[in-house]
């Protein structure tokens, strides 16, 4: 359940380290993404939803513009925004717009920044739109999430193009994630012989994910008696998160060495696929060891808080490259839990070994060439499983870490308190959002020459007219002669009305089509007609004038003179 943020009024004197004159009269934050996704609880979805709530709570901007893909999505996001930021929404400072309005809005308004919930999908194309239509080159940023999908080579190749500027950045949530993105660009440049100066990439900046430290708090009365409760929380999947059988093997070692099975309890909670055969196998293995096991699938937010508050040790032994940051480790720290984690990916940023938890060494393969060749023609879960099964979390070291914390309540308490302090200092949303605001302001300080960028086409944005222009008998040319059609004459006299589909309302103005009919009372070449329509309607550019001529030809408002 999302709770509404109490939003304070904007302090117009607050400048966040940047001269507000650069944004003309107001600071506008823009995005193409909803940041709110219903459905299964995944780390990416939780992070994006919380980011949006924290951004609106900090409220560093005068207006927020969401350019969304369809009406259904817009209605869903509207309900969410009313819930989490009623004051900002009620003041009319949030606008949900049709994405097809981007060219017009970019030309009319000066945005302070555009931020995307994922750097993979639209960031280079958004830069192309900005370069073409915006008066000033504002910063565009996008965040990384999972990076290991086999088609992401194509996604990152899109980032390498001359339209990038020093004001564009990919926000990396961890140092290993940042290195992986840099490795992507290095590999692509070597593979395609791309010169870095001619094919620049966006800059890379590191800002972590965060949690709501007011909601996630330790239990007031810690339970000192009973078994030590070991909590594993997250996506329960051996092919997309972590293989938990090494944990069972490590626990089996401890039991074989004399640990009483009654002194520990294993709790497994989170999201699992209904037909996944992993859980039955896992249950059998744990039963053979003799350790009490509790499984809680799809817990509510209240149940999740109860699980963390009743736990003694948090465990996450990620072995899969889909994991980039590790938000559950931050959540565990917020609850004051020490963590035993694999020394893998972004976990190394979060856990201070020996201070807030214990990191267990991992061993990876010296080559993945056979998987590299197979991955593009297999399913994601298949090649991720192959990769994960070649990443070993050292079981003897895992068993030692478990024994160390199980045997020492004092160490658990000390590490848990240190973990809570670390999360409060580094991983709360207020701190993280301020880092984003500082980044957007700092990117404005980077020098950029706009004019060379204006007419740069992105090489992976299909030029439909060039590729499919030969399909028609001929194309509109400056000397193409046109005149008012029969429907156009009736339309001009309000005796007929052409059909304007809902998807065309943002690009076609029927009143402008009437003006075309008036100007084409006698045969006229398209070049002259375009010039005249721009003269009588200064808000119309040449491209829009041509579009109106073509639409009018299609609907018999104009007809060609042969």
C-alpha cells in the first residue's frame, strides 16, 4: 500500500547549486516513463515506484511532465500520482501528456532535465528529439537495472552516436554495474571499429538505489530466545536470482559438525513462479538436513516488515549477472540486520565486510564462449542458468560465516546497528534524490554546442521515407500541382466534414486544411502552397505544412493536377 507523502511548498529561493536563470522562468522535470508498474513485485519496479514518490516528496521542480504511450497507462499513473502526491497533483503541477506531443512541447518549453526509468529503451532517441526541437540542450539521464540480457548489445550500441553530449548520463546504481556498462561500450567499439571521439557514449555516474527508512525500522523489542532465524527474501529463482542449494550444503556442514538443528530456522520468502520446480527440490534438501523451514510466497508489505523484524540474519548469495545492485540488502540493513552475502556485483558496495555483515568469496569461469554463442538463440532463463551454474559461492566460507553469526548474538547486534547507520547515511531516498538533483544541475555546467546536433539522425531510427519511398507511384515534389478537391470545396462551405482519426488529432488541424482549400482555389504548386500556408499560419513549420497537404490529398480535400 502506498502512503501519500506530505509535500512542502516550493522554496523559490532554493537553487540546488545551479543558476535558475538557465531554465528561463521555471524548472520542468520530464520523462517518457510512468515509474509505476503494477504486477509482480520485482526489484526494478519497487525501485522505480519509490524513486518517483521520493522525487515528488523532495519537490525540487516547478512542474513535472509525463509523456506516456497510451491513455490506459496514463489513467493508471494518474491514480497513482493522486495517491502518493496529492498536493502536487492537485496544484496542477503534474501533467500527463501524449508522447506524440513531444516535438511541440520541446520547442515551446525549456525543460531542466529528462529522466528515464531505464537507460535501455529510449534514451538515445530522446536525445535525438531534444537535439532537433529544444532551444537548449538539457540533460538526459537513464538508470541501469539488470544488464545481462543477450540483446542488450544492440541496446547499448544505440547509445554510441554523435548526438550524445556531455550533458547526457547513464546513472549506474553500483560500481560493478558501472564497470559493466563501460565494458559494453569498450566491446562494441572494438567489435565495430568505432572511434570514441566520433561515437561518444553518455557519461557514467553512480547513484545507488534507496529505501524508505521511516517505513523499514527494526523491531522495538528484539526476540532474544528461540532459534536464530535466517531470512532469505527476494525473487526465488535458481535461474534469475540465486541458487540456494549451496546454502543448504553449508547448513548441512554445520549440522554434520554438531550444530543443533533446533537452534536455527530458515525462512524463505518472496516471489516465485507457480509452476517452478525449484521449490519442491529445495524443500526436500532442507528436510534431509533436518532444519525447520518456513516458506512465505508473495507476502504483503505488512507481512514483509514482520518477516524482517523477526529475523536475526539476512542471507543473499546472488550468483546471477541479472543482479546489479541488491535492494534487499539495503532493506535488511534498514531493519538492523547483519547480512551474509556473496561477494558479487553491487553487494560489494553495500556490505562492509566485518562491519555490517560478512561477504563470502565467489569464483567465476575463465571463459563463457560457448554460452556467448548460444545465448542469442535461447531463452533468458536458459542462458542465465548456464551462467549462474558456473559462478560458485564458496561453500566452506559460507558455512564459516553462518557459524560465526549464529554463535555470536553480540556480533549480530553490533553489525545490525552498523548496517542501520550505513543505510540511514547512504541509502535513504532523501539523500539519493538530492544526488540526482545535484547531478542534473551539474550536467548543465558541461559545455555543449547545439547547432551541430540539430540535424543529426540516429542511425538506428528508421528513415521510413528513404527506405519505403519507392512504394508509391511518385512522391510529393516542389513542382507537384494541386487544387481544391470536391470534398475540400464542400468542407470549406461546411457542407462536408472529413474523418479525423483519434490518433491524428495532435498532428492535423482541420482549420488549417480549410486554409489549404482557400489557397488552392486555383492550381498551385506545392512549394508555393507551403510558403503561403506558413505565411498565414506562422505556428506551422514546413514539415507540418507538408503533412497537412498529404493528409488533404488522402481525404479529397486537395487533389493532384496532372
